[in-house]
C-alpha cells in the first residue's frame, strides 16, 4: 500500500484501528525483532534560553528552581548507569549555553571510556558544534521537530523557525549521528493532516528514531489551559510511523507512561521497541519539569531490574 498524506490522515481517524495495530506489531517483529532497548536518560540542566510555549523549562518560567550538574556529577551518574547494565545514556538539558561544546565534549569523551553509547539531546547548535561533539564520541542526537505545521511551529516557538529546526536535523544526519526526531500529539489546533505531515517529515529527514509524545499542559506556561493530548492518537501515530518506517527505533515515550503505566504495555504492542528510564539523581529529577508528572526517587539499580522484569513479562527481550 502507498502511504500518502491523505491516506495516513484517514487511517488516524479510523473507527476501529485494531487491524492497523496488528500490522504495526507484525512489521515491528519482522524488522527489529522482540528486543526492547532500555535507554538511561540523565537530565543534567534545566536552564534554557528558549521560550517554547508548551515547555515548563522555558526561560520565562520564574516558578522553577534552576540547577546545573557539574561535569563530575554527570560523568559519575553515567558510569553508574553503565555499571547497572545500560548500553546507552541520553544526556538531556534545556538549551544551556553554560555547557559549551568544549565542556560537553570533555564530558562525552570521559563517559565514552565506560563503553556506554551516548545520545545528546541538548537542542539546536551550529554545524561545527555538532561536528565537534561527534568527533568527541557522541553516537546519537535527539532533536524533535515538535510539529511540521509551520504556522503552529511559529506560534509555539518565539525563538526559532521550523526551517532552522529541520536544517539542524539534516546537519545531524549528514554528520553520521543516529538521528532522532519526533513530535507532540495534542497541540492546540493540530489536525490529522498535521500529524500525517509529522510522520512524513520523519521519513524525509531519514530519522533513525522518533519520540512521539502526548502533550501535557504545564501550569506555568502559556498553554496551561489547553487539554492534554490523546494517548490513543499517540499510539496510532506510533503504529503508523512503524508501518511507514519499518526499521526505525520508536520509544514508548515517558509522557505516555506518566498518564497510565498500563498503557505503556499497549504501546509496546503497537510498534514501539525502546523505553527510556530516568537516572537523574533525585535532588535534580523533580526540578526537571517539562510537564507535570508523578516521579519516584531514583534508584538506578532497582529501577533497571524492575523494568527488565516488566519487559520480560511481555515476552520481549530487554537490552
Ligand atoms: N532542549 C532540548 C530537549 C529538552 S525538551 C531540545 O530542545 O531538544 C524534550 C522534549 O520534551 C521536547 O522535544 C518536547 O517534545 C517535549 N515536551 C516539552 N514540553 C512538553 C509538554 N508540555 N508535554 C509533552 N511533551 C513536552
């Protein structure tokens, strides 16, 4: 079947989606197998220079306490993750100029010695900075395009354009990073056509992974009164992305887990093959509030074991 924009938009609106879910699950199994990749995520700074209207970390939010982890703290948290079986660590932050490419590069080089793979998720940078961090040993880069609808993108992002965002993703791809894109479900004025465009943009960029997350409003942002996105539509978008891009890595995004833990299992049966687990030390974790969520204290060892067991109970293979 040829998946055009119209076709994808129609499928998203189907009354009964169960056949599409089965097809996505079959394609997942055939192309990426039963392994679920567990990625550690370390949120090392909540400072941000941007004003993204949906995000609790945006610099106009004066209601949060800001923190930065030192290089030593970041490196030691990454080693703890590696020692507890994680094969990848995602280093994420707001766009915080304090961490220059030089500083980040040293952190990357140090962590690489542990043997763990590194995904960076630190926002937009120029070509040379991405190139330098790649040289230092970063393996992957995660930068969601957020929405492929230009007018919506402009409204949500007073600090940047969709064109700049896409150029960053193309640079990341060109430099040989495993490239992660993604978008949110349930943004104001979003339509099925918008979501179809989002999925097609992932394909156009050639994304190797995609985080598709449900929008959850944050009380200290301009979108505080907007309703939460639909978890059902989120799962449908995950399934259709799997069908259109059979070999892509698709996380069961944390925003789904936040809403209903049981739904996470659902996402695994409709195309997802990745899960992220926070390893951010508790004293910082609660301050990294992109959207409100119920979090428990971090216990790297125990939470890794629990997650492995949950994955095994779904007859999937944790890695
Ligand atoms: N500063 C980095 C990464 C931090 S934000 C960057 O720009 O890439 C990580 C992701 O959280 C964003 O890409 C966005 O998709 C998601 N996010 C932000 N606010 C959200 C909200 N209110 N609900 C759901 N997801 C949100």
